[in-house]
């Protein structure tokens, strides 16, 4: 999830290290990851047993972005 978080947060500047803290857990067959970077950007990602994924990102300015990935059967 850390690599995904860098992408969701717009990527780190080349040559600059940015710390991203993540916490992941599973509940009722759903995988949940919550990540926050040094700038206060936050991403919450939920994945179900079929691999469908919803990710919501909120940046330090309060803007929200949602990405939905559905697995085709």
C-alpha cells in the first residue's frame, strides 16, 4: 500500500524522501488500509474478496478524490 499511496498522493518529488504511515487490517472479508503522509494527505482503501477496490484520498487542502477498480467476471 505504501507504493500505491505515493501514486495516490501525486508521487514524491524525485530525490525527496516522504514518510507514509499505513495501517492495514481485515474485517468481514474486506481488506482495509489507511495511509497518511507527512503533508497530511490521507488515503483509505477497501478491497473485497473478489479484488474490487475503492480508494478515497483527501489532500491537505480538503480535496477528495475517489478511485473505483472493479474486477470483471
